[in-house]
């Protein structure tokens, strides 16, 4: 059950409908919105990715709604009072407000309310005032509003009712166009829908409000569709996949999958030119819940008609140690035996510092990384040179890989930009240094594609090569694919090396190793680091006070207790989660990441 938390107006101080923003529970650190079904009930809730900076709190208003119940609507009246409730409740308010002429000073809001209440004919003056208000600024805008917002929906309703759903499906109705002027309205549409026999019972009373009494019909033959064939398909479960796939450039569709008890989103692309003998690319996006992994495995096994089959495993979003029901990287890899590649997406875990703001930043990082990685994979489909293509070289490899992105900083050189990309690919789930190579999609038009090279970050050396991808829609964002990496065993030694790699992104070097610590140095600055992966008795593992010239840093991958977080800033011993390293180095030494803006 969701609770109404705030509303988002179109502009500050606006009168009219506002977007209701919910929380899954009071005090939750993220927001959700309703997806409303055709019958007016809540189909499901999905993450709100809009900025809520200018959203307005609802105060003491206590409204709850659950999936399957009537959706909540919100309207801000002329006194800036919020009216909230189900559709019948808003309709009751709307009719009473229109009868009392309460919105006369806000003609557009009044017209929107009349349309919502489906009482336009009852209040013709409301539509006339809105039209006159728009015409005072632009007659063209007023005519467009009348045709698109008032007349065309009524025409579509009349046509759909007359011909029925088989002949007047959504694809055909979407081709109807209404263009009106002082003499009448012309209805353009497919030949099978545009007919004088349609009674237009909903349309005519609305047209008369604007003085339109004549109707002309112009039919056209739909352009024959060119041969098309499924080229690629991307599918995934959960909110992150839904956000990435329902927006541009994929424009997928979402529904509730009863089998896995989660929302499922599918996007696909078709070949409109040269046809391939088989669909090219299938990508499954999955979380780390065990049922997600099992579902993805079934779908990949059933996708044998696709030439290439890949999976992207989004590692847990939560802060601290993943829970027991989350599958480890090794378990995911073993389960997805039918995938050419299993790509690990974990860049967001470098940003999860335990606060609501940074938690949302981590989610945005994961979403953007996923979207751009999928764009890069889709752009890799190449009919002209299949044998040399990125996807072809990975066919039947059944290997583990890791993803990362970085928006190119033209103020830094190529090498530093590549170092930053590599840093963004680091994670504790896999060993990036074990990669055979890192393939970088190079979309930047003003710079030539670099030659293959070895990039050093700290004490690591990475083989990097490049693929030109200037038609991929990536803009100036580099997308890196680390191919054939080993999964992490989550040992103390591997976490220690991971911490060293993180320090390297800020220009620090390891200069000494002891049994329980490492010493990192940059110029004349020194930090003794204690990597700890056991949460039990974390406080007891904190070293004693260092000398005046030393700083001790306890770096862990576990949730840091509040009592240890709130140590005095003057203390020479700090305890932080590894995702807070950048903030700590910046606060103590003023350090920045390589190629930072």
C-alpha cells in the first residue's frame, strides 16, 4: 500500500491537475507514482524519476491506495488548496466548482476539469472561454487545442463505437486527424474508418460549441508496410529495467508477470531494410534475486532462434552486504549457461553511501549505465562484417564480463578519460584486472578512434581496444565492456586489492603491506588503510591512535554503525564504507578522481 506524500505541479503557483507522488511507506527515501489501468484502478506503482525539487507536501492529508484500487487524482484550486481523491470524488468536486464559476479566472484549468468530468456539453461557456484565452495569444494554438484536445478524442470514440474493436483498433485510430476552421472540420483517416455513415454522436455537440456545423471526410490508403523482421529484443524484470526500456530510445511495454511476481518490460527492434535469416540479439536484464536468475535462464534457453544471447546482471541496489536470497556473481554465471556473455553492472555500488540522496544517485547511475550499455550492444549488430563484429567474437563464449560508462571530459586527455572509465568499472563482484581485454565503444566524432593500447591505473595494466560507434546515439559517452573476467571469491586479500585500486583512481600508490593493513601514499601524504570485510565486532578492529603524522582509515564493505560514523572530525582514525572514499579523500586532502570535472 502506498501513501500520498506530495504533488508535482506543472509550474509554481499553477492552478490545475498535479501529479500525485507516493511513498511505499511514510519516511521512505524514494518516491513512486501510479500507473493507471483503463478502468481507472491502479495497475501498479513504478519508480518516480522526475525531479521533485518543486513538489508540494500534502501536510496532514492521509491518503493510501493499493494496486487494484481506484487511483488517486489531485487538483490545485484557485485558492491553492489541494483537492485529492478518487475519480468519482474529483468529478463531484469539479462539477460543483464549474457550477459556481470558481475557475473563471483560470480558463484552461476549468476546461481541463470539464474534460476530466466529461461534462463539456453541460458547460459550453467553459470551452469557449478557454478557446478565446488561447486565441488572444495565438489563433493557431487555439485551433490546435480545439482540434487535438476536444474534437479528436470525441471523433475517435464515435468511430470506435461504430466499427468495433476489430476494425477500429488502436493502430488505425491513431491515424485519424481532425483539422477545423470557421467553415467546418475535415476528418482525415484510413479508408476503412472514414465514412459518412458514422453518426458522430459525441463529436457534433462539441463542434457546435465552437460554431462548427459541417464535416468533410478525406480518406487515404495506408502506405504498404515494408517487409520487417524482428532484429533484437531486450527484456527484464523490476523497476530499473522498466525505467530503462520504457523510455527513449527503446519505448518498450510493461506488464505484470504472474510467474515471477514482478513487472516485466520488453522492447524490440525490427529490420526495415535488409532482412537477416534469424533474429540477431536477445538481451535479458535481471536482478540478483534467485527467482530473477532462474526466470532469465528459462528465457535464454527458449531464445535459441536468436543468433546472440546476452544477459546483464544488475547487482543489488541496497547499501551494505547483500542479503542471503541474493545470488552471488558466481551463482548467476553458473545458472546462465545459455548466454554468450553475462555482463555484471555494479557501477552504482561505488556511489551508495547510505544516505537517501546518494541512494538515488546510485539508482540514477545504474539506470544510465544500463541504458547506454544496451544502446551499445544494439548498435553492435552489423550485417556487413559479421565475422569481425563485437557480438560475433563473443558468440557461444559463455563468459563473465563487466560494464562501465564515462562521459568524455574534453578538458582531460584520452588516457585520463580511459582511466576514469576503468575506475567506473571496478567492483567487488568481479576481478577487472583478470579481463582478457576491455572493449570501448568510441562514439566521439571530433576525435579519431584511438589505437589499441595498455592503460595503467595504479599498479594494474589493462588491455584496451576500440570500436567506432558514431551512429549509436551514445553522444560523448564511452561504454566499456570488460571481457572474460573472473568472479570474486570475496576474500580479504581480494578486498584489500580492490581498496588499492580505488585509491589509484585518486593518484595514490601502495608503498607497504602489513598483516592487517596497507600503506597508501601520494606525494608527501600517507594513509594507513585497514580493509575489513567482517561486520562482527567491527568496533574492536579499529586500530589504536596513530602518531601525529599518520592517519588511519578503516575501509569496509559492511554497513558502518552510526556510533562509528559519528566519530569526531578531529580524530585521526576514520571508519567508512568504501563508497565514501572519494568524499573522505576530498574532505581530508582535497583529492579528486582522475579526469573529474
